């Protein structure tokens, strides 16, 4: 009994110490929460989703000098290790028959065969090659340059067919307009991907269809507001998350949100976007061949 009493007396001081520590931690937590609720403007940011809408190349790009040399080298190796094709075997057979005829001193012009009651001349491999070369000379290669390229129509999708094109819009932001990728503010209970999908429909209209590629953003950009906008919007700036999407069909519709738009290559965007914004966009837009 005496042992139990001594143990009880030892417990109370430890319990009182732990209770005091817990209350101190609780007071510190409440003070931190109050500070967070009244945090300064510099700690606040507006979350924004932007859409990197791209049109994929429609034709194969021109080969670079390195690609042309590599292709020629592969063709040479393939030719050296390949067996004769049927046409080459036919050519060798024609040469052997010609040699036999010369040895026999027979003057025969053309050997004729009868097939289904009709007569046709037997063409040699050389005759076939002459016909193919004549047909190749009559072929006219279609120009890689379209009418939109000649007119420099930057709103047309039928230009720069061998390169990717990206949609850049002149969007209204508060009291001014700026060339950017289509963007919109995130709202409560909406994921950043859902914000990007909603933004593309609101900014570009419902006449265009596209496919978003993944739920994760492909790029990030932080933009700080000037002092006047910090006080007006009660925010330090914007945190912009870019989502990649592929254009399927349709055209952009001008409306209340945008006054102009252009389909541009990565190089052409430099003339429209601000330097810092362009630098961030180029990181996830640049092609491997550039």
C-alpha cells in the first residue's frame, strides 16, 4: 500500500509538467493561426491555369545535314549486305540471254508471248527502268509553302506545316491587354486541370475541340504584381501552371476575353511575349530538332 501511494505522488508532478507543456504549445498554435489569417499581402498568390495548345506538324520536316549523312550511310550499309532483288535478277537474266543470242548469231528483234489469245512484247529490265524514269520526270512535287505562308496569315492553321504551332492570344487582364497563353484564375473546389479546361472554352469559344495531355502541369511561372495591383487585388502576384493540350478541330472565336489571336512557332513567339514569360514557355515548348 505504501508503495502504491509513493508511485501516485510521483505521477502527479510529471502529469502537471506535461499539462503545462501542452497548454504552452496550444497557445503558440493559436497565435500562429491568428498570424496566418492576418498575413501580409506579400504572402498571398493567385493560382492560375494556362493552356499550351499546340498544333502538331502535318508533314515531315526537312532533314538536317546530320540526318542526311546518317541516312546515306545506312542505305550504303544496307546495299552492301543485301541480296539481289527480283528486278536485279531479271536484269542479269536478260544480259545472259543477250550474250547467248550474240554467240548464236541469231537476229531476233523481239520475242513474243501469247497470253489469253493476246500478244504482248516481253520487256527487259532496262525497258522497265526507262519507263519508270520517264514517269518520274512527269512527277511534280507539291510545294511545302501554302497560301497562308505566302500571305503571312498568322491566324491560319494551314501554315508552317512542318513545325509545331502554339496558340497565343491577346487576352484582357483587368484594364489592359497582353499577349499570353490562354489563362484563367482557379476557383474553389476546382482542380488546376479543370480550370485549364474551363479557361480554354471561355477564352477561345466552343467551336474548337482539343485533347488535354495529362493531369500534371508541364510548366510553371511566377509573376509579381506592381505595387498598385498588390493593394488593389490583395495579392502579391500570380502562380501560373501550364497544361499541354493538342488541337483537334475548329477555330478560335473572338469574344469578350480576347481581341486577337495567332498561331506561332516557338521562334515567332519571341516577338509577342514578354522576355521572362517567353523564357519559361520555351523550356517546355522547344522541339528536339531546334
